[in-house]
C-alpha cells in the first residue's frame, strides 16, 4: 500500500448552522505522515472542520476519506482518528502509565504494558510512569495526553489548540517536542490553531482559513514570503501595505508608482499587474539609512521618511517611520552592532530588494487579517 492510500481527504466538506455557513465547500488533501495546520482567527471554521473529521459534528454536505475509505458517517470510535484537546482530560486517580495504557488495556491488547512503555519513552516520560497527573507540569500532562492518543495507532491525530493552556516559554518548548515526535512516527498530524508562530514552527503545510474558506495553502515560508491576499499578509506575521499604481509589467519586473516614486517588484510575487495595487513588504525586509546615503544597485529606495518611534526589543529595534502621504511604516532592524541606532525625528530612506516585496489587488481590504491584542487573548 502506497503512502497516498492513507491520505486524509476532505471533498466539498460543508457545515451550516441555520443560515450561518461555518465551513464552505472545503476540498483539501493532507498527505499521510505530514504535519498539517489549519490556521485562522476564532470563528473561521477550523475547529468545526476538525470536529467533522473526528465525527463529533455531522457535515451538512461533502465527504471525509482516509485513503479510499469514506468515514463521513462512521461513529467517532470507529474512525482511525484520535483527538488531543486543550484540556488534557486525564484520569486524576490513575498513574501516568495507566492513563497512557487505558485504551489498549480496555480492548484486551495482550502486550499493552510494552506498548505503554514505548509510548512513555517516545514522549520522554518513562521515569514518571508511577506518578499521578496532578504531580506533573502542564507540559508533561500534555505529553501524557499525546501518548494516550498515539498508543491507539490512529491514522490521523487531531490536535485542537493543544498548547493553548500553556505559558509562552512552555508552549515554545512543546512546539519543538511535538514536531520531534511527529517526525519519529508515521502518523498524520492535523493541528488547529490561531497562533501563527505555532503553525509556522511545526507544520509542513498551513491552510489559512477565513469565514469558512481556505484563503491560501502551502509551506509556511511560501505563505509568509508570497501571500496571495491581504488577509494572509496581515494574519501571518505583519506587513506594510502601501497603495501604488502599476506603471509597467514585464518578465523582468513590475514597476509601480508609489506616491511619485518608482519601485520594482519581482513578477513572481505579483498577484496583479494592472491598475492599483497594494505593495507589501515585511518589516524585517526593510533597511533604514540616513537620507541620501549610498545604497547597492538594484535595490528599491523610498525617500521622505522620518523616524516617529524607536523601540529596543533586544534582538531587534522596531521603528515606526512617518511617510509624506500620512502613512506610518514599520521596520525591524536586527541589532547586529554594525549600524548605530537611529533617533526619533531623523530623516531616513527605506531600502529593500525587489524580490522581497509582493503586490496584491487594491480591491482587497488592507486591514483584513489584522489582529488586535483582544483577538489573541
């Protein structure tokens, strides 16, 4: 049997709650053994999608397959699928070993003690086998929940915001740990999260969801470097979006007029080549130079900036730069020590390479996908 024979496939999957469409005609394939992330804000449909795969929610339309086997109508316990939730749901009165081995022991699997030991070794908790859940940290309890799901040998492991209850430092440690575990076993991970960093750290492929639809899907680096919509540009990291007019388009470059200044963009990063467009450039792709300083050939230069805010954050200094047309642009400069920190009020030019920008249709909302602290809470 080839690996593709156990791919997870969603074909036209739809879920309506009355007039509200939570998931709208979703068709995707998740390759066997991959780490796949459904990323999006609250209410975008990602958890509803996960629940339909798990059998906890009945689709309004469409089908769910694992390989050639349709599982749309199967009861949850009959699916080759297990779910790890944000709440660990461990049995507090059982030891860690008994929690992990609960499923196979209940099914009468003869070698369940050996399987339990192997799972505890996989999640690096073999020395905690005799402890109770209350004696473990949050991250350790999450690894117990993961081992308890994996011991059932699911074809697909569903992860529903599994790290949401952990503090920032522990969450980052668990991201690395989850990826390590996934690479050691031949199990498909489907991870639901609203945390962009979490998705980019772990996933082979990310599907960015918005209002029940996939905005864009692909490897994390592709989505980040070359977003196809303003929603993806803003939701996955931060972007400066500047209104421009396309002057010319060729195989070498797309040239735009940016408030009277000509700038070039790599055509492979242009999702429109006529009319008005949002020129996008990530804050860390921009270098600031005192006005008039010589720059390398081929780089874009945007003049007329004035530093309006300086924030030192350790690894980088974050600048806000006020432009003549009234927009403030964000710039992240690495603190390498090679350049003196700029001061508030200093006149500067903004420099970046044409291959580090992208161009989107100006009919899209420039604020789409922008998150606030309340959204991330």
